[in-house]
């Protein structure tokens, strides 16, 4: 197995480790020693074989960042005549083979059906942990994907309607922002206090009832005040993921022209039944299986994740009603959310069915009917005209919800060889627990994960994201032999 030691640009903002005293305390809790994973570094070995399990927001973001590694300089310490020499070369020379495994294909899990709402705030408009960085990196990936979809349109001389829809919205800023409305006084007070600390790059403006109704005629505005995030986005998730994959393919093509190292990328549509399938084949296995990760025999429900199924109802305006949703109107967040897909197509979400293990995107008539019974009254409090829209179908997904910490619900990242039984010949990395905020987290965390994998150094991931490993019972994981 080959190992690499790629260190980040010293100016990179993701070098720092947490200074949170609470987390440092957690990290002082003693852990059993990690099984030794040996990495043989030699200048003649500059190849890395990675398996990325899952082609959702997490998986594709890691793949893109693994391929786009030219920010980093490989640094090696070589002992020569009693002195350490620091040797550096650009990882553009790296031979990198990436195999993506997904049983459904791109966007086969929660990512493909998600509401597509993107902003860096909690429901009370509190900036989420590292919200500024997450926001910036997600927007960067959206741009990258948009460029790939536009260049593909140009290349094939005809445009795929779906992708055009995604690109069009971004390029012409079609979906203008998100309106947040409070339906009770307690929330209203909190929102009012929190808007003062909003990010300049995704600001939250306070609007009067009249101004809100100008954006969305017919909207009800409790307490005569609405909160407007003009830069927040509503994207077509499935189209975005397809375009992000094209962008990864473009990086591979470009590297064959500009880099001396070979890059290979392949998507395999097949199920992953157990992690041991990959041992020996790869140097690094990055597990991005969303809510189904705990179903692998190596984990069998022992990762600190809870599952929660959500149904989204799709509505269309009947032909005999001419006045649709405003052409450039914002999406709405309230007790239910309304994501605008076009002036005549809205998605309303979402339900929260905790402990469900049903990851199927298909929704039975009974499930759809109870979702509508729950969602429509909530949505109609804010947008009564929704009662005129026709139900056309529903889709569902399973969220992987991480534990709540003092910093919020943070995704679970890290190298997991130390919590797995046996001697592995490759490094296993977990990138999971994106909860209900996968779009926001996937950009920055995909970058961090790629960085850590290329450097074979978990220390590049902030402690806040790896400290979950201190809270799990190692004895539980050692029971895994029962499942082999
Ligand atoms: C109803 C709903 C609405 C949402 N709305 C939003 C929103 O508006 N904004 C937002 O930011 N987030 C939203 N989310 C959350 C977001 O969808 C998730 O955080 C995100 O999709 C998680 O991404 P992931 O890549 O970790 O997992 P997934 O997208 O689930 O990807 C996992 C992939 O792994 C594959 N896979 C799983 N098991 C196996 C196996 N054994 N073998 C092979 N392949 C396998 C799956 O096919 C899938 O493609 C929503 C979630 C739901 C359920």
C-alpha cells in the first residue's frame, strides 16, 4: 500500500485545530491505541487508489476535491547524512485512481430528492457552526458544477433540458432568495435578535408585510414582519449532482493534458455489502453512504446516528389558473417549507419520521396522503393560495442525523481504522451525518476530507468533527466479528 504525505498550503484557513476547551476535554478521554496502519512513503511511489462509497453530496464533493488537489504541495522528510531534507513536489504528478460505488447511481439517496434549500442559518437564523466557510465552499462547488453543465451544453451542441434548468437558475439568479416567516412570538423575538449577526455574504434583511407581499403576492405575514435572505438559494439537487460529476470528469480530462500524473475516475453502479470487500484493493476507502452507513455489518447500528425519513410533496398549478407563483419569487421557510421549482411547480416539505429505516424514494399513496395532511395546513398558514395547487406526486429520503452538541448537530468525519476490528490494509474514512444540512456542509467538509485522505492525516480535520469517536463504546465495535 502506498502512502502520501501531502500538506496543505500554510495559508489555508483549514489548518487550525479547535481551541474549544470543552472539546479538548473530550479529546483527553483516553482511547484504546489505534491499530497500526503502515504507510510506506517513497518518492518512486506516487499513486493513490481511493474508493468513494456513495455518490451523494458527500461522495461527489470528496471526489471533486481529491481531483482538484493542486493547492497542496507534497512534503516529505527524508533522512540524509544525519539531516532531514524537506522534499516537495506538486501532487499534479500523483497517479490517482478513484472508483465511486453507488447501488443506485448519482444522487440515489437523500441528496437526489432533497429540497435544495441552501443558506448558513439555523431555523432561528443563528449562523451555524463554521457557517461562513461552509457557505463559501458550497457556493464555490455550485459555480464549478454550473460551469461544467454550461460547457457540456456547448460541447454537445444541444442542451439537456434538466441541466439547463439548473444552470439557468444559477446564471440568471432565477430563484431569488428565501423568505423566513415566524408563526409564534417566541420565534419572532429570536429571529429579530439573530438577524443582527447575519453574514454579509448571505445577509438577512427584515421586511415589512408590504415588502414581503410585493415579493410573493398573497403571502400572510404574521407579526407584520418577514426575514429575507436574498442570496440564499434553491437548487435542483439531482441536476446539480450530475453537473458536479461532469466537473469531476473534466478535471480528469484536463489532468491528462496538463499533469504528469495519471488520473482515473469510474462510477460503479453496484451495492456495497461490507467494507472488507475493499481491503487490499485500495489505499483509502471513503464512506459516504448517508443514512445507510449504519446498515453495513461492520457498524450494525453502532455509529451515533439516528435516521429520519422525510417526504416532500410535489404540487403543480392547474391549467385553468393563470396566475402562478411570481416569476422570480423566493422560496419560503416556515413550519413547513415551500421550494419554488418554477412558477407552476412547488415542492412542499418535509415530514420527520424518526427511527425509520425506509430509504426508498418512492412514496405509497397512504404515506403521501398523511404527508399532505401534515404539510398543507402548515404551508397554507403562510401561503393560502397553495390550496389551489394540485398534488402530482411525492418523493422521500432518509436523513442521517448526528448527535446534538453544544455547537449544534455536527457531521461525523474521521479515520475509523481505530474503531474497527482486525488489521486493515487500507485506511477507512467516514464522512457522514450530514443531517438536514447536506448542501451547506458538503463543500467545506468534502475539501477537508480530501485533504486528510491525501495527507493520510486525520489531524487536518477539526476536532469538533472527529470527537464523536471519543463517545462511542469500543467494546461494541469489537463485537463486529459476530457479523462476518
Ligand atoms: C426530505 C428531505 C429534504 C431535505 N432537504 C434539504 C435541503 O433543502 N437542504 C439541505 O441542505 N439538505 C436537505 N436534506 C438533507 C440532505 O439531503 C442530506 O444531508 C444529504 O443528502 C446527505 O448526503 P450524503 O451524501 O451524506 O448521503 P446520500 O445523499 O444519502 O448519499 C448516499 C449514497 O450512498 C448510496 N448507498 C447507500 N448505501 C449503499 C450501499 N450499501 N451500497 C452502495 N451504495 C449505497 C446511495 O444510493 C446514495 O446515493 C434533506 C433531506 C431529506 C430527507
